[in-house]
């Protein structure tokens, strides 16, 4: 695995996914459920009709964005485990900035586009700032970035949860939700007539992937970023400010996570709720990034796979008698089988075990 190329690692990940699904089907059969019906429902839930495809693309859009956020940091040798918190902060900032500035702008399409721009800028800035904090602690105080990012996840969930339950709860709301953003502040329904998905959101994800790929693979900053993460002494010798680069890397990762939160808030929610009940896209994104070997372009098929699995799990839970715990177990097997080979490769590469360091 240490000497494996990107294509070889993707092949290993694909084989791991197939093996995990095969074992999962065997577990379903051993539990007394029809494995053929399970596989059929798995396919139907992922791609069996326009509604299923829209649901798959909705999940995939978020996995692609959060996966890219993780990949940015991982490629630079920084373990940003705080994407979930940055996702929450970005989405919350998006909703609140739209609510607060809506009275200042005209309604209709023009006002809606203006509010979307304001919301997305707020989400990106909030996510970037929230990620830059642990980056600065790592760069200038030698703090463990894994611990700080994990703790900031809990802080984001707790603080935003308190705000939506108390001072920022929408007037008359029984549930802990903010006010709704205006109806004209939304993505248009193109191709798919789905209230929870728009191809505009998927387009934002793909444009983000392309932009990050160019930055990381075709720019001086991307070269400095990767060099600072893996060979800090060499980067310093060549004139790169390694500490500042670490902070910038984390901020860029957080910007992408904040954009993911903005897409989630606008495309799916239309308001913000207690983040304790929001799906853990930021944590699942770690497996998505590992499946793609931390390559921004590889994030797209990896995100589609995980989006399909989530969509299929939703379908199976609704239309079959297979327990949801069993479905989650099968998905967990896929994540485990996908993540372990790449984690071993990364550990060997960083410690120098298994051969010459590269």
C-alpha cells in the first residue's frame, strides 16, 4: 500500500467496497431476511427512478463537498476532523445572514440571488474562520489538531443548538428551529422536481471540486501547502512560511465545509435546527476522502457511492422489513473496509514503515 499509485489505491478501495457489500448481504441472509430482495431494494433505492436518483444526488452533493474539505487538509498532512463543526457553523451563518439582511433587499429573483450570495459568503467565511482557529493553535502553539478539531465539533453543536432553542428560535415555533428564509431565496428546480435537491447545488459541488483541484495541483500555493504538511523542514528551507501555510490550509478546508453547510441549509432545510439531529456528513466525509485517496477529482465518484448507499438505506428502511440497524451495519462495513487500507498506507508513509519514505 505504501508504494501503491492513486489508481491502484482506487482499485483496492473498489474491491474493498464490493467485498464489504458481499459480506453485508451474507449477514442479511444469516439474519433471516431475503438477500435477493435486499440487493434489489439496494439498487432501487439508489437509482430506481427519478425520485431515487434525486435523493442519491442530494446526499452525494453534500458528501462531495465535505469530502473535498477533508481532502484539502489530509493532502497537506493536517488531520481536520472538525469538518462537521465547520459544516454546522457555515450553515447556521448562512441562514442567519439571509434572515437578517432580507428586509434590506428587494424581493423577487434579484433580491433572492443577492441574499444567496450574502448567505454563501457568510457560510464560507464562518467555516473558514472556525477551521483557522485549530490551525493557528497547531501552527503556533503545537496543539494536537485532532483533539482541538474534535472538541470544536462539540462546541459548534452545543452553541448553535442553544441559539436555535433559545434566543434565535423562530416566533411561534414549537420545535427548536429558526425562522424560515424567504421563499424566493432558493435554488430553482431544474431537471428533477424535488423539494430537497437542485442541480444547482450539485453544480456548486462540482465547481468547488474543479477549483480545489486547480489550486492543489496547478498552483504554487498548492505545492507549498502539500510540502509544508509532509516536509516542513524542506518547505522552510525553500522560503515557505510553514506555520502560516498550515493556518491557510485549515482555513481553505473550512471554507469548503462552510459552503457545504450553506448548500445543506438552503437546498434542503430553508431554516436551521438543532444540529444534534443533523446527519454526520462531516464525519462520513473522512471515509469518502480516503476512498478517493484524498484526490479532489476522485471525491466525485466516491461521493456518488456514499450518496447511493445512504439513499438505498433510506429506501430499504421505509419499504422493507430489514431493521435499520442492520442497514447501518452494512454501510458501516463499507466504510470500515474502504478506510482501513488507506489508513494503513497513510500511517506507513508518515512513519517510514514498509519501505523508503516518499
